[in-house]
């Protein structure tokens, strides 16, 4: 798929984004569009017959989708990351993954890992899930409550993180088909941004999971994910918010070119103050894009240092995106916060960049500790 193709998809998604945001309705048309162009399965490994897109290509895709409709981009990212994880380190039972691929070829097939719970919060900060799998004849009986389950109503497969009821509990993922008996979607999502992502609650009551439908069952490990897949999460999600910032910048540029105050007699774009401000936004976003692309390329090349620095890329990329949209709002003024203009929506959406794991405090603490540890070792005689 060419850059022009991605631009056309961006434009088509943008045409419906305001409607879905206003109604908080799931963007089924947008997901169908991605399926039509093979974007939901772009990261399926070549050994499975897929395109085998790496992180660099995925960053490009998610930036384009985020500029059109970041809710569509977020839902798609969860599925793309699932296939990427299978490409990096296969964990799905082979028959189940073949089934997923067959379904994905025939129709949009969304997947997401459901980790977060009301009491636990994000598992990245430690703790065992309250969702429990109990052994029954032929498999497991799964009960629990998951929150912030992106795309919940449209998921074909849910990877539910849970613990077993064994004397020595294990944690892992249990494969649950969307719409299975005992699965209930509670429409709790009423968020500032990404409203169309329908990141609702999923309540599971005695859901049967076949014995061969589990992944990574092992002694408890908090939010266990490999460094490379964690880097995908950091850089891929940041890319979609850079896409939001691109859309905001484009709106700002159009506004400045078209706005001709009677007292000035020429477009605002002719004033040095606005030219410098747009230059600041452009420089900030360009630097973030270069950083994300470089880190993604390093991850694709197997460089462990790039994977280690991916959270820093998230921190700086998210800051660049948020600061750029906020600057655009400040430059335009009152018109920027009018709901008939997309900038108001871009502002709400881009602020969601802060809430994805890892959060800023975690990134900064880990980065600072690592730097202090290195400095301590270097200063030791």
C-alpha cells in the first residue's frame, strides 16, 4: 500500500470521525475499510502467509489512521499487536491461530487482550487479577470483570488475563469468543476522548474456555510481555496520537490561510508571529516522528537498546503531540473550542495519549534509576 493509498484512507475515516465521536458509536464502517485494504492483518508473519509488517511500517500505518479517526486506529492497533506478538514469539495454540487467520481473511476479525480490572487497575503496576479460571470438565470456567476493553462490542476474540484457582495459582490468557454464553458487555464508556473506541466493561460469568484455548499459563508474572512487544505498544500507540496532532496542524494551517480579519486585510498566515508558531509545531512533530521511526527501525533490526528506549519515545512523542495540539488551540482562540470545528475533538483525543501504559511517572522513574545506576558503576574505582 502506497502513501497515497494511506492518505485516501485517512480522508475517508476523517469523514465519519465527528459523527462517531458525537454519538459515541462504534465505527464499523472504518473497521470494514481497514479490512478491505488488508490493514487489520498487516502484521501477520510471512510464515503464516501474511505481509509481515514490522514496527516501522506499523508506526506509519497508525499515524495515518490516527490522523483520520484515532478510535479506529486504537481498535486496529490491538489486533495488529496481537498478530505481531504471534510473529515475534508464538503463543497461540496452532489450531486456534489458524482459525483466527481464516476468519480474518473472510471478514474483519478484531482481537484484544483484556487486562485491566476495577480493583487492580493496570497490571503493569503489579498484582494478581481478580478474574478467576476454575477447572471443569473439558476446560475452564472463567468469571471476572474487565474494564477499558477497547472495541469490546466488536471483538471476535478476547484474550482475558486471569488466574487459576489452583493451590499455586498461575496467570495467563484465556481465549474467549465474543458473544459467548456468559459474556456481557456493559456500556460504561463515557470518556473525554476516543469515544468511538467503545472501551466498555466486559463481565464474564462462568464462561467456558476449552482446555486448548489458553496462552502463557505460568507462575504469576505481572503483565508479562516481551521487550519487543512492549516496544510495539509504546511506539505504535504514540504514532496514532502523532496522527491526531498532524490533523490538528493541518486544520490550523487551513484556518490561518483562510482567516482574513478586516482590521488586517490579509490572511493571518502572513504574520511572522503565526509563521513562527507553526514552525515551532512543525519542528516539534518532526523531531518526534524522527525519534519514533528510528526506534522502530532499531526494534525491527533486533537492537535491544532501541527496545529499551521505546518508553522514552512514548514519553517524548506523546508530549510533542499534546503540546502541538494545545498550541494550535491557543493560536486559534475561541473558534478552536467550538464543537463544529475538529480541533476541539483533536484536543480531547490527544489528551488520551497520557493514560496508556507505561505512564509518564513510570517511564521517568525507570529511566532515572537506570541512569543513576550506570553513573554509580562508572564512578566506582
